[in-house]
C-alpha cells in the first residue's frame, strides 16, 4: 500500500508523447514498487503542482526542433529561467531527470540538460544521476536500466526500507546482478561527467578538456568574468561532456546486445539460426525477468443503429499538433507531378497546394505539417487480423477509460475522438506502423495461446532478450501487423491496440515556393519512401505519408501541371483536400539583406527550401538592388534522371539570381579520378572562393538534407576548406570545436561580445555560427535537417 511517505512528484514534458509514455510507465511501475507517483505534465505549472513545495521529483523531458523544449514546457522553462530567482530557490528539492533526444542532431537532449543544470544552479540536488536516452540508438537502451535503478534510489530518498515489491515478475531466478550493473554504469558515467565538468572557457572558446587533472586546474583558474558567464553557457559545455558519456554508455549497451544476439550458434553438430520467432541459447535456456504487464485502462462501447459522419470530425479530436503555429486548415491539391525519370533510384513528387483558404502565410524556409492517413488496405488487414468484422469496424463507438481500471492516473488518449468508428480511429489517429514497444509485447504475451510463441514474445520483451528485440524488431522497424503475423496464436482485443498505438504524427515538408512568386500557393517536394520486404516485414511498403500522397494524387500525376491548374481553376474533376498547418521556424530564413552573400548546399530533395529562397529573391531584386554572391551546391545521382528543378535552376543562373550553380552527379562516372561525387567534393574544388566568401564576405551558409551523413560531411568539408585556404590564422582548437560542438560557438557568439573579441585575441579572425536544425524525424524516415552557418567576423 502506498502512503504519503512513499509519494513523489513525477513530471513529464512531451512533444510527441514519448516522454509522457515513459512517465506513465514509471507511474505504473511505481505502484508495483509500493511507491506513489503523482504524475503531472510540466505544462500544468502553478495549476496542478508546485515544485517550490516538493522535496522529491522525477522529471522526464524530451527535446524538440533546434534543441528547444516541447511546446508544453516553454512556460515552465521561462519561469525557472528568471534571473531574479535566488540561488537557493530550489534548495529543498531532490530530483532526477531522464532526458530524451536524438544524437544525430546537435544539442542532444538540450532541454533536459538545460532544465537539469538550472535546477541544480538553483540549489536542487540529484538523488539519482540524470540519464540521457538517445532515439538514434533506441531510447530503451538508456531508459530501461535508468528506470530499473530508479526504485532503490527513490526508496533511499524517501527513507523507505529497501526492496518493496519486486521490479520484475520473475519467471525464474531474476538476474539482479545485471540489473545492478546497469545502474552502476549510469552512476559511473555521471560521476565521470561531474569530474570532467570543466571546460576551458578562456577567450570564450570551447576547448574541451579531456584530461581530468587539467580540468580541475582549469576550474580553479576561472576568473570572475568566467564565473559570471551565463548559466546557459555552463549548460552548453556541461552537455557536451555528458554527451560523450552517454555515447560511451550507449556503445557499451549496444556491444552487450550484439553479444547477446549472435544470429547463428553451433550446438553440437547443428547450426541454429536465430530469427524473430526463434531464439538461441543462452537466451532460449535462460530464466527471464519479465517486465510488469501494463495495466489495462481503455474501454470501447459500440452504439447500435447510430450514424456518424466521421469526415466532419475535427482532425484527431482537435488535439494540437507539435510545433504548430496555427490550427489545422484544409488545402486543395492543385497539381502533382513526378520530377524524376522512370529509371531513377528514387521517385520524387512535386505537389502544389492552394492555401488561399488558410488564415496564415509563410516565408521561404518555413515548413508545414501534413496530416496523413494510414493506407486503407493496411487498416483492413489489421482489422481482419484482430478479428474485427467490417460491420463492427464501421459501427459508431465511444472510447472511454475503463471504470474499474487499476492504472494510476489513467489518461484517455486525447487524439482519439471520444465518439468515432474503429476504422476512422485507426486510419486517421493512430500510428499503426510504429515499432511496438516492449510494454506492448509484454501485453501481447497475455493473449498468446501457443506456449512456444508465448515464450518467444516473453524473451523479446524481457531484459535478457534486449539484443533480440533490437535486432529482430527495432532495427528492421517492424510494426504490429508484422509481429502478429509472426505469432499467429496471439489474438489481442482491439482495446489493447488502442492503448498501445501512439498518435499518428503529421509529417513536415519545406516550402519549395515563395508567397511573393506564387501567392496563395505552397509547393513541396518529396521522395516516395520505399520499405522493401525484409526479414520480419511481411510485405514491401511505402512511407506512410509519401505513399498516401502518391496514391491520392495519381490522377493528377497523369496530366501536366499546367493542365492540372487549369482543371482546378475551372473546377473540373474532384477536388482533393488535405489537412495542413504551418510549423514554427525560428532559424531557417534567408537574411533579409540581399547584399549578404549566400551559400546554399542542398543535395536531393534538400534543395526544396532553396528553390523557395531563390524564387523569393527573384521577386525582391530590382535593377538597383545590391545583391551578394548567391551560390547553390546541388547533388544528385544522374544528370538525366534526378536533377531536380534543372530548368528552373539554369534559368535562375542565366538571369543572375543565382551567381553560381555547382552540381555533382554521384553515379555519372563519379569513380573517375578527381571527379566530384558529392556536394562536399565540390565545396573542396571551390575551396578558395568559398573560404573568401565566408571569411571575408561574411557569407551565410545553409545546408539542407540528410542529417546522418551529408550534413556531417559538409561540416567537415567546410572546416577543411577554411584550414586549407586560411591556414594558421585559424586556431586548431577553434576548428576542432566547430566540427565537434558547433552549437556552443553559436551561443557564445550570439550572447557575449567579450567571448567574441577574446576569440579574436586568440588569433582567430573568423568563427562560425553553426546550428543544426531539424524539422522532425518521422517514422517515414523523412528527416529534415538544416545546418546553418554564418561567418560572423570579417577578416
Ligand atoms: P538522396 O536522393 O538520397 O541523395 C541525393 C544525393 O546525395 C545523391 O546523389 C546521393 O548519392 C548523395 N549522397 C549520399 N550520401 C551523401 C553524403 N554523405 N554526402 C553528400 N551527398 C551524399 O537525397 P534525398 O532522399 O532527396 O534526401 C534529402 C534529405 O533531405 C532527406 O533526408 C529529406 O528528408 C531531407 N529534406 C527534405 C525536405 C523536403 O522538403 N522534402 C526538406 C528538407 C530536408 P549516392 O546515393 O549515389 O551515394
């Protein structure tokens, strides 16, 4: 039984529901541990919780956009950032924090790190080390052991005797040693992180101290000015060191998993092959420590003989979309066309929307969120597999919280319309392609009849089978349909499915148009994502949104864009409408001053926003406008297959809007000696001019495209170009920092004149403002990443 003594505050700040999901899981497991979590959203500050009165809190918070807090956390952050707060303001508070982020982007877990550092700066102390979970490697790699170690720490903090109810529902001898060693790993990493919590801030430069002794000396040598530097700066340096530790930790965890998940083992003379449905020793012979089964909480009631126009329901129950700066409105598709040749590796589509009925406008560089639907065929197949008849699927139903649920603080998924149909809810509200989490698999165990299948599902969701889960479920990105196909004796009720499927997120696309050039129109381009059939994936699929848009616009793709426009103007044919909303964009805008030189780097569909920039510039330029050098580095595979916007770009170059168009073809004789293959190779070829534009011209550099590989390679290429063409004038330390930790330079450069002038005394005549900004990383693999670099000082 929980008593007040066992109570702690559990706060979450979520953008897409991941942090909330983890917080809810902790709340559920706390009950089993004999603890009482008071679960609150950080957005409810001053209404439902007062951190000022709490002594023990656990915070789960994600990071979004360009290292920004989730929308719901902004107000709370503003409140605790107030400079007038005394340094002992949170002295009473003992807390821990789990940050969620994606290490593919700079500012990994920045919101969590900022919040953590600020609370500590205000006197709060950790009762358990903070954890930084990385979506790039799998949140659970850090989150699971962090949660396992939380309970003992909470009990110590709450002065409760150790033990309590077992963490796991043991099926055999629980391997507590391993659980503890995971916890120990976190503790060790955090101890290391506090030891290395010294960053040489002399001259305003980020020189990351690897040597712990030096770090100590450095810390004691900080002068008064350094002491008074902003706490944001502290956080930036702190976070880099922690990043490293988290990286190490994730690597350790991944290494362990790989060891677990060897796919072929030799037993006697027989070679056994592991797979989604087949485990190998030692896992197949291990005792398993199963996680607790999530508590059921959702009820569905069917209403006979009622009718409902589901198309008139507000999208996803009118629930606000992340990063939206206006409500969802309907836009009409006026044209759609294929931009690539039939034999191109990828198929690129261009879609033009009429947004004149929307009460917002946009600037080049902005993006919109598009509300997509799941494929009707996939929904049908899922319903069929769940034994839901077509009649039941179309019946009006209402979703509510089970009246006798044992779940603590059960929250109804607010993106589900309380009154809807199963088909409508699955088609428009739930991410049916999501990779089932371990909690979902744990629930499925309960609905599996076949003992062998039950055992395998248990393995996949338990601690001992973490490697198999990663290898056979997370890495191939299987969805519920795939898992159910692999375990045919599993027949979960539909309510379970709605309890576990997350919200269908809107997909983000950049404007490839300018409101000046084409008023009332918004154009975007995208590749149709192909997900081929693979081990575990029962059929080839297209990306959720890109496949849906392709299908939706097939009739328009068959006619020329001009004819499409004419048809829509004459109201011929059926109008196709889609829900969209404009997304907030704080950074990715071209400089208002056209005289500032511009270097744009955008291979593939990464060129989209630059088309918008250039169309806009074309309209702004008149005969007496002073226009800076405008360069575009574009890259594609073949000159004649996937050179997007070729005609438009060549025209923009011939009329002078674009000073230089540099294109690389990665598969047209790219192997020939010295022929540039990628955009970064061309950057090197034009290194002297690029260096001059950056260091003398004060050019702004925008990079847009694949974040995982291209953006990093381009960053490296720019650093090499500067090094080669500006030589020793530039500090090696600075260049290393630029490469490794670009964002720290941004903040220093922006917030402190002294930092900037000191960097000059270091002999650095130029430094960069680099920020990696991403729209979003979606299950579609549509990641939009923008790297923006501004040369701040003129040499
Ligand atoms: P893509 O077709 O995969 O690649 C375009 C070119 O880049 C190819 O020639 C490819 O060469 C080359 N490439 C591969 N690896 C590279 C590397 N490390 N460095 C430089 N070039 C490299 O491009 P895409 O699919 O269009 O991808 C563009 C990215 O931009 C996506 O991540 C997309 O989400 C993002 N984005 C899209 C929008 C939008 O509005 N649609 C907006 C912003 C960003 P090889 O294949 O021959 O190696």
